[in-house]
């Protein structure tokens, strides 16, 4: 097929699917072919005052992105922060992903070039504003010298420096070379928020046009001259290895180029993905399944429940918890969350070309420098001989915080002398994920005079940070696992939090969108509803009585009650549930309204969320991320669970690892509070909000106090009791 010939969806449907089945066809290759997919960063002939800003003589302004774009709007928001202080012409702003360099582009919170934990804007808010303001000052200084005036008499706006007294103006492009010779001034003042022009406006996203017209390049889109395709099969049992491989049938198939056998997986390289896939299916593989071949979900939960009975490492303790729990009306409960897969729309992939003296990689990753260093080890090369071209991510959700797919691709590509695009099938992706850990959170509390007097909280689960960032795991505490537990928003005078590290048998665990607050917000907010009922109080009024020291949380809770119609009469088996959370330095109150029919099926009727995230750099992005996060989290609450049998993941694709569908999604109203506080995180916060609010709506409608996800419909059938 000619590379420039277009194929419409209508042509595919009428020419292929209408016949009853579709055999195979090639779509046109549209990514760059004879030039580098990722432009190389160069400062030659440009004003490059720091690692983030490049302005050429035409006024073209390229902003180097230290964080990755995976649908959360980071490219636009970071560009707005830089362009605001630079006083750039927004219509001339372009973005380019930064090369791997922890020193220049390391996230200020982690010291690594990493995107995660909803902290792109939080971490870069001041550094990028200072970078933009310093560059603006240098441009103004260059113009002032040329005009022979004081810099203080000049102003900058929309990519120009002006001198009002004389009416002169110079564009940034005209000043670029002169400004490059200026010494960067120190301690340049940044703008007062009252003077913001871009920040706080509903800006159109910079990445949207190319996503709509098909020009956007994701990692999976990279096309190189002479490139072949590969797909893999890893041992279905965690920790298992390759035994014997009979490739006699596979190598005879048209288009199959090579079979590569690694320690724990087998790859087939072909002229195209179809050949690689058919070749893989033709292999006869015997696996050495190893010691994990009999492990089941039941075994894992038994181990976790047993571990959770142990005393944990104390993360925080205020007051006299033993005394507080010895008096009042006592409450005890345990809340459990299952393994979850990431299931990004773009399956994991990497394109690699290994040569004797260099290795080049095209992918989409959340952790560029770690990919570079791990690829160097796999290729047997120095780090400076490895080039990583990063692209848009078709969903990350934490899965692409891991370098495993690139390591495997490098090992495969070392076996040949041409570039190889390695793509995992959906089944391999889901069954060889790095899963959201199982958690068990135990709460013991006491009520005195209608308020919580003592609160003892114990988290038991995997310590992802102990593996992923060992220096962050100190004194037996995984700070991610207890996030939103040690900083619960309520006025608890006697407060005690413990953590028990309990690694699941053989199952690899990692970060999943929402991270630690996922399990902790769920447990805290479910327990608060049960305590409110025990105290005979309305759930919102009960919470308000213990938020007196948290005015931002109290304010959003009051607003969500009003906007959601809290307290208004509802039909039978319809309920409203509330969740409040201080996750990622944002303050969010959410109400879910849901109906449960007589056989336990759930209809989401309405969701209302009020968000105080400080200064909202782009309010449209805040709304979109809360909406998307709510759907993501509610999908998990309604359907999400990875189960293990005989050491194997039982789910394989979207037929048995379900997503919420468009007809199941209710009206979602997001209200963004105007605030002058520093920005909080927003990309993951909605994920935390949905599950407990839905569970509490079910509790209100049926009286059934669910304490485990996903929701068990059998417990909700009419006539069931709490």
C-alpha cells in the first residue's frame, strides 16, 4: 500500500467487516521515516538562557518540557507557567520534550526526571516561573542597552519589549542574539498573581490539534528505515523461565525473520506485526514454571490478613490512643482493595536500534533517565551512548514508571542489526503488568459526644517505594502507602497510624494512578460514614464537626452539599454518598448519587465535585482531569480486580477486565474554587474520590456497608442486611 494513501474508517467497515470477518491489512505508515523522530535539542543561534527556553531570530519560542504528556495536559500547563513569566507570544509557543538529564530536568521533588504523583505543576511552579522571569529580564536588558535607556522604563508583553516613552518596540526574535550575551540577573521578581495573563485562563491544549488530525506521534508510532516488528510471550507464571522452544513451524511462515529466546520470554521478529504475531502463535514453548505455579488469590489474601495482625512501624502518633480507645463507643473495621492492572490504551512498547557502539530508543516513558541507564546496562554500553527519544504516552497511569519493556526490547534488538519495534499484545500487557498492590487497612475508633475521640489506623500492603526509590523507604515506612492516612483532614486529638510491609507472593507491584491515597481515602471515608451512622448524624454534618481546623476542606464540603442537592428526598434504593480528601495538596469534596436495583446492579445518576487546587493554571484541565479520574476510579470500584490462579493472572483483555462504558457514565459537574494558594496536584485526585463516594451512596441506599472492592452485587440484592 502506498504510504500516502489514506484509509477511512468507512472503507475499513464496508470493505472488510461487512464480509463477516477481517483477515489482515496494512494501514499507511505516517510517522517520520528518513529523519529523527525526536528533534535534537540545539542552542546554536538561539537565545537559550536556561534549560527550558529557546528563542530563535524569527521569534519562534520552543519550551523544553521536563515532564511528559500522557493526556493530563502537562505540556500546556507547564508551557503556560513558563510563557506567563517570559511574557511570550502564546501563538508562537512550541513544545519539545527534554532529553534525559536529571541535572537539568530532574523533578525538584524527586531529583529524578520523572512524571508522577500529580506533582508536575506543584514541583515546577516556582522553578519555571523563575526561569521565565529571568529570561524576560535578559531580553528587556538587551533592548534597553540597544535603546540607551533604563531597563525599568521598558515593559514586555506577547513576545515584545516596548519603551513607552519613545514608542519603540522590538520582538524577542530581534533581541535573541543580543540577549544571549547578557549575564542572567539574580533574584528577578516574579509576577503577582493579579498580573497573570495566561495562568488561570481556560487555554486550548497545545497537543490537541495534532491528536485530532492524526499527526501526533506516540511511542508506538515510531517508524524507522529497515525496521522490523516483534511481539513477545513471557512465562505465564510469575518468576518462571523459558524451558524448551520448538520454532520449526514458526520460522517457515512468510515474513518471520527470527525467534529470540530470553531468560523468561520468547520474541518473534517479523516484517510486520501480523507476521510476528502469527509466528509467536506457531511456537511450541515449554515453561519452567518455578515455585509460584500453585499460588492463588486466596493464598495472597490469607498471607496479607495474617500479616496485618502484626504491629506495624509507627508513622505518626498524637495524644494517648490507648486511653482514647478504652472509652466511648468503639468501632472496628477492615477495608480491602484488590490487585489492579493499568490497561493503558497504548499497550507497552519500545522501538530500539542497537549498534556496536550505540543504542537508540523510541518510546513513551514517565522516567526517561532510568530508561536510559537501564537500557545501557542491557546493551552493554556506557550511558552516554544511549539516546532516548520520548513521545506522547497513550496513557501511563504509573505503568510507564517502569523500564522493563525497554530492557526487554533492547535485549531483543541486540540479536539483530536492524531497528525493532517490540509491541506487547493486550493479553501480554495485562497478564505481565506491575500491579496496584492489594491493601488491607484496619481502623479502630471511639466515639464520644458524637465525635471521633480516638483513631487508630493500620495499613498493610506492598512497599513499592522500597523497590522503586529505596532512599525514600526509611524506618520501615513506605510514605506512599500511608499517603492521605497520616494527613487525614479531621480534628482527631488522639491519632495513631502504623504501616506493615507485606509483599504479595510473587506478584510484582508498582504505582497505579492515585497511588497511596487510593486505599487510604477509601478506608477513611468509608469508616467516617459508618461512624456517622453509629453517632446518629448526617454524614456531611458529622464531617463538618471535625473540620474546624481545615477551612479549605470545610469550604468545599459546604459547597458540594449545596450543589449536589444533599438532603433532598430521593426515591427508594437511591442514595447519595460523600467523600472528602486532601490528596496531592488539593482539597476536594465529591458526592455520588446512585441507584441500586433489586438484583444489586448499580446505576450512577449524578456526580458533583468541588475542587480547591489552589491557583488553577488551566481550569479546563482541572475539570477534565477530575472527570477522567472519577471515571477511572469508579471503573475500578465497579469492575476492577486482577485474580491469580496457579500463578497466572486470569484476566486478559477488556472482556474480563472491564472499563466503564459511555452509557454507564452519568452527568459529572466539577466546580473549581478560585484560590490564591500555590497549585496542588490534580491528575490523580479524582481517582481517589469516586470509589468511597459511590460506596457511601450504596450504604445510604441499601444499608449495606461494603468494605471491599470491587463491589459485590450479590450483597446488594433487595432484602440483604448490613
